C-alpha cells in the first residue's frame, strides 16, 4: 500500500533547465547588443568555462556529493551555515566573473568589466524566469489529501529555498521538505532516503519516489528498496539503473498509484 509520494524538485516539478536556458538567452542577447557576437556562441562558451572552473575548486567534491551543478553556482549565493558552503560563498563571486570573462575571451572579446557586469546580470535573469511544468499543480492537487507528499531535493538549502520562494505556491503541498545540503548527504546516498522515510514514519514499501534523474532519484530509491517512477520527458536513454516505472508526463502517475493500491 503506497501512502506517500516523494518528489524530486528540479526538472521534475520545476523546469530548472528551461529557467537556466532563458537566463542565458537574456544575458547573452544583452551582451550581443554591445558586441557583435552570436548569443548562442557566448552561452556555449560560458557553459564550457563554467564547467571547467567549477571542477577546479576545492569545493567540487562536496558539490558533487550534495548535488549542486555549475549553473547553480552562477546564480546561487550559498548563505548556508556549513564550512563548505561558506567556502562556496567566498568562491562564487570570482567564479561567476571568471566564467563570463573567459567566455567572452573565447570569442575574442577582452573586457573584464563587461564580464563582471554579465556575471551580475545572469542571477537577476534567473530569478525572473521560474518555470513550473504545466501539469505540476494539477497532479499535486489530485494527490494532496490522498497521499502524504514529501519533496526530496539535492542542493544548497539557501538556493533551493530561493527556488521555492519564487514559486511559493508549490510549498503548501508538501508535508515535509528535505534538502540534501541541510541533511549532509545527497541523493543517491541511501541515508537521505532513510531519513525521509523516518520523517514520514513510513516503511520503504509505503512510499514511491518520482524523479527525472536515474543516477540520483532512481538509484538512491532502489538502494533502499523503494519503488520508483522515472519521469523521462525528453526521451533520454536508459542506463544500468532500472526504475520500477517510466513515464513521459506526470499525469501518468495516477494510474500507477491506482494500480499499486488496487
């Protein structure tokens, strides 16, 4: 008997990739008004520089464990009470400026001051573009009251709460919200799933995990013996991690739950 549904946040309920994309488009288009450059080429260059820089910092291993990607580093402030987050908070201003300045340089533009300006502009654009999948609220409306709902998200508490602040209508649906940075370990570590189950006073076969990421949401839930639903909206290829169910639209969740509880 399934009593609870655990949801991932980014790219499951919130369309984070689209929000980041739109912030890049707006910032790079702004840059193209000053310099003769193609916005998509600047975006590609900045993404490349950001990935390489991000992986070079001493905080990289921690960000991998907690589940914070390079593009979150381009707009998050990481005002969290933890030594590693404090290091990130100190690194981030330079990281942003370097990513954008190097991205410009890759296109032959040497303007550090403008790189710094773009680095400040991107977070403002990202905050202006929170996208929620169109079916998210409809599905949550139908589940609320029938099931306990828990949000299980990787990331910095400060940043994930910022995302929830700018989509505040999501928050009331959830009985509990678990953020990896506050817990101390991220998905797919089994301990965060055990923690979520204990918060809800549930056994592993009484909850189901819904997420878009095979290597975090699905792998982690399978490690503790929970059933899982992989939301695969963009026809990604499967790897060695096998979900219990695969769907392309959140509304397909209802028939799975009905079948499990019939």
